[in-house]
């Protein structure tokens, strides 16, 4: 049984390689489309190269500290967790930058053809993330037979995810906001207009932020939940059977296989509605996980029904959070339509309405997480909560495929506009992009929910390892810890949003300079300098991601050693509660602002270039920093601080 996860993960990697090859062998006909796609690929690769230069010294420094102060085993797993997380992000981004132009080629023929290419590239990312996670954990469990050592693997994955998310988020939103403010608001030119110097940097940002960033984000959620549940199972063999430690890893394998079968919906169903096809695949994968997990627990566990119930609760909770995310952010429903209506009276009312929408949208996800915690704990204790978290993430390969499909479709729409492929091709690509906005919002809701469950498991695990039986709120140190933990998401978000604002200002200045100084640019008789905007976004985002990253690592250590383990326990709980609520609010406000803008652009409330449209663009620029920069990074913040606390727990 030990080698089954390794075998399945290797098969998954081979499938991802096959899918990647099938995308890349598709010929590109348009030379101008290929030129733009190559520039996007080159810009994304340059960003990652510079990001690795920043990351590598930090990884080596932390590995050295782990080696000297804790153990060489933990240092080794930490290094490999970092490497695997880098691979998950960079390989997924590599295929997305190859698929965007090929999606455009297929969209010329049909929407369904474009959907297949974009989704297939997302599936490469999803399968790679799941397979690499299972492979890393499986190999190290075979070697060390102790899941606590594998926490180092989770720490490495979390560290890379933090910098990918923060750096990529600052990059993509600085370019996006800069392009929108000058292009759409000041000059009233279309989105992705080739005259706009920031457009190419925006397309690069879709890949470094929404593909590499999201991939590494969900990779670390995936591995952290599996590792934490394996650790909880060590002392429970008397209750659930001898293979209780291996069960979370086997459940993840069931989810990977189910996701691959669910992905076949893209080829089986010939619907013209991309959203419907994607939903069918997700529901099919969920049904297969339910059947497969029942068989798994029945044949391997001594108490199959309660573990099966915990896994199903987690899966249902993830699905419900995804539904309510769509309900609050999709223009099909009243919340986003009302937000569009608020744009008629100006940007101020649009922003107020969007903030209110985001705040109210936290209600259902919080109730769902609370109910799933209660249900899983009632069935199988803390181990049941862990199984619920793994169950929620079990169909990660397919969920991430649906999410990563969005940036590829967005790039395809951009390439169609930049190369003047005609109104019909642009409209088809935009339809794919609109669906991608919804899938991206659902993916963010999914990531927030899984982060909350995983962080809570890690926080409670810290209390057990540190020997904390009760966190007494009558103790001042505990209250101080809770307050400081609640403060941390706000400080972190503030730093990220300031970085986006400052970087976007530089992009705006550069775009305005080029329109002012390059003769004939506004009339379309000259070409802009795309590379200069890419350089500005790259340098600014990498420089400004360092401080939030360092604070995330240092503050939990200082709390533990200066104030004590009780304070650190309170700190973790405070950070999870506030971080979860703030992340949900930001993700849903941002998604609703984006779709409200697109609803108006579709011809409603005056359409493009109307006053309502310009107001909605201002709202969307605020939402961009919410949903794609600060918000998603909070998921990683609450988990990485809990992992650091776990690692230093023996020293406390």
C-alpha cells in the first residue's frame, strides 16, 4: 500500500506530459499572434527567473537554520517542498503561455474548440500540482516513516507559494490597473488595445499571478492538509486501523483519479455553454470521489462510515462555498447586477456597494466552515476534520484546471484584440474569458475555505505538540496573542495593497509618457515599448514582496520566543479567524466588481464608454488588488504562520 500513491502520482505526471505535448504540437498559423504570444512567454519567464534569484538565498538560509537548530531531515524535506512548489508553478505557467495563442486559433473555428485547448492547459496544471504533492509526501513517508518530518515539505511549499502569490499578485494587478486607468478611463480605448504599452505586461501578469501563483497556493494547501491529517493519525491506529496514517494520501489519490475521469466531460458533451460543461465535469468528479472514498474506507479502515462521512462533509462544504462564491460574484445573480446599477451614480457608490457586498458574502462561508468543523469533529474528532479538509481538496486537479483555464482564455482574448483578428473571434474569446472570471472566483472561494480548515488543523496540532491543553482567555498573554494574530492579516494586506498602488502609479506614468512622447502612437501609426512596462512591473513587484514575506516568517517566531507558547497559540487562532473573513470579503468584492464591469461592457446600462462603465472600471481597479493580490495571499499567510509555529514548537 505504501507504493500505491507513488505509482498513481507518476502516472499522473506522465498524463500531464502527454497533455502538454498534445497542446504544443498544434500549429500556429498567424505570425503576429505567435509574436505576441512569444513576448508574453518571454516576459513571464523573465519574471520567474528574477523571482528565483530572490527566493533561493532565503530558501538556503532557512534550510541552514532548520539543519542546525532542529534536524537535517526537516531541512531536506523543506528544500524538496520548495523545489516541488516551484516546479508546480513554473511548469503550469509554461504550458499556459503556450496554450493562449493556440486557444485563439481554435476560437476562430468554434467556442468549444477554444474551450478544449484552454481547459486542457489548465488540466496539465491541476494534474501536476496534485501528482507532485502526492509524490513528494509519498516518497518521504516511505523514506522516514514519520509524517512529522514531512512538515518541512509543507513549509517549503508554503514559502514558495507566499512569494509567488505576493510577487505575482503585485505584478499582475499593477499592470492591469495601469492599463485600465489610462486606456479605458483617460483615452477611452478598448481593453487589450495594441496601442496601450501596459497591455502586454497585463497579459504576462495573468500567467505569473493567476497561474503560477494560484498553482503554488493550492499546492501548499493540498500538501499541508494531507500531512497534518497523517500526523493526527499516528496515534489513532487503535481506533481506525493500521493504515490510518496512509488514508489521507490514498484519499488524495482517489480524488486525482476522479478528477481525470471528470475532465472527460469536455470531450463527451457538445454544449455551447462552457460554464455548463465545466460544472458537469466537477459534479461528475465529486460523485466519483464519494463512491471511491466509500470503497477506500470500507476496505481499509476499521470505522469506515464515520471517516466516509467526514470526507463527504468536506467535499460538500467546498462545493457549497464555491456555489455561494458564484452567487455573490456572477452577473447571473442579483448581487452583481445591483452592483452594476450602483455604477450609474458614480464610482463612489460602486465602491461602497462592492464593499458591502463583500462583507455580507462572508456569512455563508463562515457558517459552512463552522458546520463542517462541527460535523467532522462529531464523527471522528480532529482526525475527522483533517479527512474533511482532504476531502474538500480531493478534486483539486479538476478545480484548478477550471480555474487556470481563466487566465488562458483572458490571454486569448487579449491576443485577438492586439492582432486585430476581428469582432467575431474577439467576442468568442471574451465569452470564454467571462466564464473564466466566474471559475476564477469559485477557485478563490475554494482556496479560502480549504485554507481555513487546514490552518485550524495546523493550529490545533501546534497546541498538542507544544503541550497546551487549554487557551485561557483570562490569561493576558493569550489575549495579546489573539489581538496580534488578528492584526497580522491587516498589516500584511496593507503592505501588499500599497505595493500594488505604488507599482500601478509607475505604470500609469510610463503609459502616459509613451502616449505623450511617441509620435503617432495614439493614432496607431507607431508601436509602443511593451518591454519597459514589463521591466517596471517586474522590478517593483519583486522588491515590494520581500517585506510582507519576511514579516510572515519572523513575527510567529518572535511571538513564541518572546511572549510564550500560549501567546503563539492565541496568535494562530486570531490570524485564522480574521484572515479567513478578510480573504472571503476581498475575493468576493473583487470578483463582483470585475463581473459588474463586464456586465455593463456586454451592452447593459449604456455599455462601453458610458458613465456607468467608467465608474465600474474604477471599482474594478480597487477589486483587482483585493481579489488577485492581497486576498489570495492571506490564504497562505494563515497557513505558513501555523506551519512555522509547528516547526518551532519543540523548541518552546
